[in-house]
C-alpha cells in the first residue's frame, strides 16, 4: 500500500485549505515530507522535481508577497513542483503531486493545489532553477485553521457531495450517451468514486470515463489549456484521476495496467469536446 492509511479515507478527508494556523510545523512531519519528496525525486524518470520550501525565517511581508492577497493565509511552508519547459510531462506530474497531497493529508496537514493563485516570479527568485525549469504547481502545507469540518470522512464527503458532478455526467457505459450505473461499475465503483472526489482546477471536474468491458477509457471532456497557465491543465488532471483510480483499485486488490491506445485501437466515437488520453485494462 502506498500510504499507511486507506487512500479512500485520505481522499474523503482532503479538501482545499486556504487559511492556516500561524504555527510552526512539527519538525518530524517536515522530515517525513522531505524523505517522501526525496524518494519521489530519486525514482523519477521525468524532469520534474519536488521540494519543500520553508519560510520560517522570512519577514511577514515577504511571506505575504509569495501568497497572493486573500488566497492563502497563515502558513510559512509550501511544497513546490518544478518542471522543465521543453520537456513537460504533465500527466506524471499530476499523478506524483496528488500522491504528495495525499501523503500530507495522512500527516494531518492541510493542502491546496495552486496553479495560478500565487506569486510565481517572486517564489522563483528564491529557488535555484536551472536551464528551462519553472515553478509548475505549488501547495501550501500547514495546520488548518478553526475548521468546522473536522469531522469524520463520511460527513466530510456528504458536505462535499454538492460540489461534485453526478455519476451520469462523468461515467459512461460503452457509448458516451449511456450513463454507467454504480452496479454496472462493479468492483470499480470505488475507484471511480474516488476520481469523482478528486481535486480539479476551478473545480471543473473535466474527467469523462467510458467503461467498455474490462477497459476504462479516460478522457478530458472540456477545455484543457488556458493561456495564463504554464501547463496543460487537463493533462495534470488526468494524472490526478490516474492516481486516485489506480491507488484505490490496488487497495481493493484489483489488478490492471495503463495503456495509451493507438488511433486504430480506439473503437469509440466521441462527442466533439472529448479528448482521449489513457485506458485502464482490468486484469483481475
Ligand atoms: C491543477 C489544480 C490547480 C488549482 N489551482 C488553484 C488556484 O490557483 N487557486 C485556488 O484557490 N485553488 C486552486 N485549485 C483548487 C481547486 O479549486 C479545488 O481543488 C476545487 O475547487 C475542489 O475543491 P476541494 O479541493 O476542496 O475538493 C486547483 C486545483 C487543481 C487540481
């Protein structure tokens, strides 16, 4: 198992936290995060790298200058995902960064994916970026401030349910016009549900998944790139979906593998806006 706690519990517990206690993070937790990031960096076959950024010794105004006004408050720590402009690999970046988010959740720390709402240039000045590197995504980490939502996962999920699109919009059976029911999803009900609960930019929930026998095809169903962002948001979100789907499937003892089907292997006809990325082939 990837984490010592259930990935389904961590998924249900995680929410975007934007206001934090002004509190130093327990050094043991910071050490664990450093180790986790180091392991990810060592095992990485892409040009992405992840680092912990500690602003404990910064002046207040310098910290405020990193966070944009009225977005993130209270914390002096973040995890930074750095990528290479010429060799972007957004899908694996999204997958890894979401694992980092779930790991921080396991440590009892709040997080919030930030693709746009921080001072990218100001932060970059503190980093030794080399060559074509740039700051891709960051997350603040810290202790969530006076949250009324410190409640068990199930209640948190009920609280969040309203902000998520229904199954019939996201999951489809054989053809895009045909919704996939929870019964038809079988053992994959939870892996799919964990995709539905995942974070996405602007909460757009762009994922569309088509089940065809033992195959689950993953698409982005709405606009994917935005000029003001340095990355293709849709690809990052496919990585997030892969992370939740695969880790939940593994936790349930399901076996399978990812394959990007070639054009000739794609039998489905799609709505205009859908763009195909990857397929999970169940081998249980
Ligand atoms: C790739 C990505 C980029 C995001 N960028 C921002 C951001 O710049 N500012 C922000 O406040 N939230 C950002 N978010 C957080 C989303 O708004 C949030 O995940 C979504 O509204 C769902 O809410 P939840 O995370 O509480 O479940 C981002 C999320 C993702 C996945």
